[in-house]
C-alpha cells in the first residue's frame, strides 16, 4: 500500500474531524431545540471525505448528494456556508435558499448537491464533457450511494462517459443501505464496482473506512481521467452509523449489524495508523479539538447573522433582462 507523506495524512484526518464536528454540532442543535432543520447524516463515512480531499485539485469539479456534508468539507466549502445553508441563513452558500439538499460553491468546484437519487451522474457527465472540450486537464468527480446505481440515469451517464472517454470519476459511497433498504434486497451483484464491466471501464472497490485506501483508489482514477483514459467507477465500502435522516430510529438495521459496523469506525483505526507512521500521539486530539473549535466559531457566526430578507427570494432566480435586445 502506498502511504502518503505526513502532511497528506494529516490533511485527511483534519478533513475527517471537521466533517464529524460539523455534523455533530448540527445534531446537537436539532436535538436541544436550539434551531430547526434537517440533515441526512454521513457519520461513519468520513474516511471517504478524507481520501477525496487529497485526490482532487481545487479546480476539479464535484457533484454530490443531500448526504454530502462531508464531501463539501473535503472540497473546501467554508463551514459557515454549509451551516448557514442548512439553517436557511444569509451566511449560507446560496444565502439560505438551497437548504441541506442543494449546497453549491463553484469557487471551490462544488457545482451541485442533488436531492434526487441518481440525478448527479448525468450532470457530472455534462461537466466532464465541458472539461474535455475545453482542452484542459480538469477532472470531474461525482459521489452517490449504492441505491443510485439502480437508476436509469446512473447507467445512461456511465455509458455516455465510457463511449466519449470523459474525465469522470464515479464514486459510490456504498453504506449498504439505500435509504432504508439493504443492498441485498436491491441488486444481485455483490460488488457495485463489478457494474463497470458492462461499460468496459475500470471498476475498483476500496475500503471506505480507510482514508489511505480511498486516497490511493481515487488518485488512480483521477490520474487516469486527467491523462485522457476515461472514467472509472470507484466503490467505497463503508457503513452509515445514523438513520436515513436525523431522527430516524432506524429499526430496519439489526442491532448486531450496527455493532459490528461501529467496531470499524474509521477514527480510532486511522488514529492508530497515524501514530504508527510517525505522528505524535497527541496530534489527533489536537486536530480534533481545533476542528470542534472551528465549527463552533462558524456556528456562532451563522446564528449571529441576519435571516435572508424577503427580496432574496427571487435573487439569482430570474435573469435581469434590462438592456438586452429582444
């Protein structure tokens, strides 16, 4: 296994802790009644964000989903813009109009967060076509869950990307439940990555609880896309520690299955890995504390800021046609 340098490893861990701190601060506020809102949790999937954060360039594009707060953190969206959007505040990336499901930040390459299962890959294929036609080496990544790979839109997008050799990296965050339905009840194949064979493109399965494994797999796919080799399907096998939505009691997940999954929590494992590779034993705790402090400060900023004015409702929604010939 290729082990990245210490700075890269710490970037991965910093991303993971920031993603966890962001979600936990929102959960705390929802549970206490401090504020109202909704999120689709990604706790347990932070290692994927860790690997993603070090595999893409800032100018590469990303399309993610409603369960994508960790992806947004990985791509560099400022926490205040994420928190603000979730809470419908002016500080949000879309000044509160998008909500949790529709956070975008083109400045760092986040072009879309979609609330429709399977809707991301066709948009990402379009962005990848634009990247290819521009003549540069920009790569587009799209993340989605296992359930999305059963949609027609997914297969149409993969087929087109394969035929046109688009610079697209398809990242399946297989948390083993499509909303409330286990994978075994929705597909006959055991490995989502095997679906790549139907389009004659590479399919990789990596350990989605290990950021180094994710980093290496994504880097291979990104390098292939950037050099003109076309798309790759990367399946990151992980687990979702919370329900489909915040407050979901998740009776559909057997207790023993959840217990086994939580034994594979990516944080303790990666913390041990860091210390085994030259990072001081105190550093993970320091990074974690810094992440919590950063997210707390961002939340304070968001809550102290104004609510969007009524005039914001149609801002950026309708084009200003003044002075344009008709």
